[in-house]
């Protein structure tokens, strides 16, 4: 295989192993918080004007970063680490409208 036949990995994302322990992104935290409040992926997608697939992507990435294999484990880890809280907390919709927050 020549160099030109090799896949371009320069744009590839961080490997799953490298994500473990990486701090959660704001959107990952928001999705986990809403799941903890009992919201479905469809509802979360509607709140953020994103697809259900994108919601699932954020949750899966959060699971990897937290070292969890299930959503339940991810929620427990996020609670333990202080990323999410069981009380209602601030209005996530209002946070979504803040132009200074980056995903």
C-alpha cells in the first residue's frame, strides 16, 4: 500500500480510549441533565433543534468520556462528578439561546 492508498486520518476524531476522562462538553451535560429529568431523545432534539441522531451522538460521547456502558451508568457518573443534579436546575432552553456557549 502506498501513501496515497492509506486513509486520511488527519481529520479523524479522538480515539474512544483517549476520550475517557475528558471533561464533558456543555451540550453533553445538557443532554444528560434532560435525560435525568425523564426527557426522551425526541424531546431533547426538539428543544435544541437538532436531530435525534445528534442527541444520541452527544450521549454516546458522554458515556465514553465517563467510562460508562449504559445511559444509567452515565447518569450516575455524571451525578457523582457534579455534572448534573437531580433538582430541576436552570432552564436548559434558556442556556441554549445563549450565543456565547459553544458545543
